[in-house]
C-alpha cells in the first residue's frame, strides 16, 4: 500500500475537502501502489498548489493534476487554448478562455526545476536527460479515455507540434484507473525502475521540499527585542500597520516574529511578499530563528510577480494578450506582510489587498531611502494605503558609529529635500571593533584578491562561512568562485552561475560560431533566479 501524506483520514479533516476526483484517485493509488511509492496530496511548494505528486526513491517523480470537469462544456481554440462553450468573458463578451490543465501541470514541473528543488536545474543543464526525472499526468474524473482522445487529438490531427507536446503527458479518464493500465504508465515513465539520475541526494531534496520538517522551539535562537520592536511584533486581528527603520535596525527580525505570532494567533497561512527576490532566503532564515513550534507549509514567501504568476497558474487564469480569464477564485490569507513597500506601485498594493481575508491583518515594512526603482512617493514616504503615522525603528545593530555618522552627513548634504532625515542610534557594544581597509588594484587580479581574502581570515580569525564577496560585475565573481573551489578546495554558496555552467550554456547556444545571446541571457536569468529562491530545509 502506498504511503499517503497526509493520510487519507487526515485529508478528510482538512478545511478544504478533496474533490470527488481527488478522493477517488487517492484511494486508487493507495490500493494499487506498494509502499515504495510516496503520494503527496496538495504538497507545500511555496505558492504552487499541484494536486498530487508521486515520488519513488531511486526512480523519479510524477505530478498529477485532477480535473472534475465535464469536457463537453469545453472546446479547443486554434491556438489550443481551452474555451468554455457557454460562458462569456464579462469584459470582452467572447467565450471564456481558461488555462489548459496541460500547461498548468507543465508549469508546476518547470517550477520544480527552476525555483524549488536544489541542484535540479544545474543537473538538467549539464545533462538534458534529467528532464525525464519529473513527468506529468492529468486525470479527468468525469471523462472516459475515448472522450479525452477525441477532445485533444481529433481536433488536432494535422498539428504535429501539438501531438508531440501531448506525448509528454499521461492523460487519464475514469476508465483508465486499472492496475494493469497504471503499471504500464509507470513502466513507460520508468517510475518502477531504478534510475541513476534520481539519486539519494536528489530524492532527499524532493522530500525536504514536499514535506518540510516541522520547526521546533529548540531550533530557534534566544532573541531579546527592543522596546521599539516589541511594539510591532504583536499580531492583531483586523489591524493595519506600517513600519520603517534605519539600516540594521532589525526590521526583518521584527517581520519574522510578527509573521510567526500571526500564525500562532489564527493558525492560518501567512503571505510574506518582498520585491527583491534575493531577500526570500534571508526572511526564511530569520523566521527559522524564532523560538516557536510551527510548520513551514504555513508560510508562503515570494516576490510580488512570482506570487501572482503562481496564483494564476493554480486557478487556470490565462492572459492571452487579447483577453483575460475572468478570475473570481482567490486564496485568501488572514495575514499579509509586505517588505520593501517603497518598491511597490499603488495598483500592486490594491491587487494584494484583494487576497486579504475579512478582518485580516495587513502589515508593511519599508524605507523610502531604498527606493532604487524611483517609485512615486507620498510626501517623501512610500504609498501604503494605510493611514496614520509610521512606526519607526531608530536603533541600529549592524552599523558602526563611523558609518552612521557618514551616512547621516551624506543624507543631510544630498537628500534633505527628497527624504526626511533619519535619526540613527548605534548599539555600540556590538560593533565597537571593526576593520575597514582599502586595496587598489589596477586590473582584475584574482591572485591578489585571493591573497587579500586569506589575510582577512587570518587577521580577523574569521570562518569561511562569514566571508562574502560582492562585485558590480558577475564575471569577476565567477572567477573568484572558481578559484576558491578549485585551488582552495572549499565549498561556496553563490547567487549566480558557476563558470562551468556559464561555459556549458554558451556552448549550447552557439552554432556556426555565433552565440544566441538572447537565449543565453534568458537561461542565465533562470539560473540566477533559482539561486535566489531555492531554500534548503
């Protein structure tokens, strides 16, 4: 019998009950699969909500999307979009367009590679065969296999490209759920065979993400909050609050504690949004520092655009360029917390409030002096939609006195007309000892940089984990990273592609001596986004 998570009994106790099709398929899988198969129902994927994911150690993964749809109510357009026959779009008055379930489940697969599973993207780049590790399936609970084939294939007999696209999916009807048929599907997708691609490390990465461990109070740290922070970490029903603070004032510590307190108060899910995707892991780490018991699946941490993209895919929303799906279905959150509010447009904030449950909690953190995208400000402050005064954090825990003096002098000299002046109170005891050195190099000399790196470690008695390299040019960082890995034999964490991955991609997109720079840049951007978003539990 397959291992179902949550158990069938627990699934029936969920606030949102499974559909008839989901329930039927779960019982079928439980009965015909042995205990080498793990079946995850609506697993945690940080914004993505696939119905079912099947995992077999040493074999692979299958994503299953379940639709309790009557196919007779739909038709395919010439562009293979799904169209409701008897429902009109309330804006265009044309027949309603929705996203294809095939596109939906395929996007879930892409996100496993590009956003969620550690190392999977780089493995796919190095070896395209890794694309077969994850397969896709759609189960139509109210249609027979013949009806499905008629719907998809008979209307596309001459479309070779679409028929090839269909071959990447297993399409199941209610009469497809027999042990013989499903065993054949598992065999064709090599999910009942041992695969050298789906090794133990990759299997563990999937398990950690699909079922992250519960965070326990022992994993947190003892954090002493200032009086300023105590005023903003309390979660309240039907409350709106806006917070700003100087650099190093503990805004993210306060944000993390406020998020956990909110979950403990109402036991619901928390949506945390940031504009800079690089902060996703940082916020995750700060939540991990909180000394409380909670499940990670209750915290969705995304940047604005990825949140909307994931939501639209979850509800089959489609924007064709000509018309939109009329999207009325939304997942509501009891608490929404926004970081970097200064980077948000007014209409983005209005959009996000549509996801706030009645009597929900809406909290924003920001600093207008970090308005690097030049958004419009309301009287020197970011637009928040929240009336009243800002709650201000003035005490800095990571800025030395010298840096604080320089920053405030600079602000008074150059930004006095644009922003309000910050009062910075430095917590001296933490950062009395600091070292600022300047080394001038006329050219990019990696050997010289490595010598400086070694000297800093010796002089400060620092650990490698505490050393960070920053540069305005990623090419320099790639060289430094390669030098540390190959010459010093040390493991690195980076927010960009390795030199080896870059060269592999450049070779892949170079033909007859000419590199397709547009495709190369697009793939490189996917790699960098992956580095910023993937979390290891």
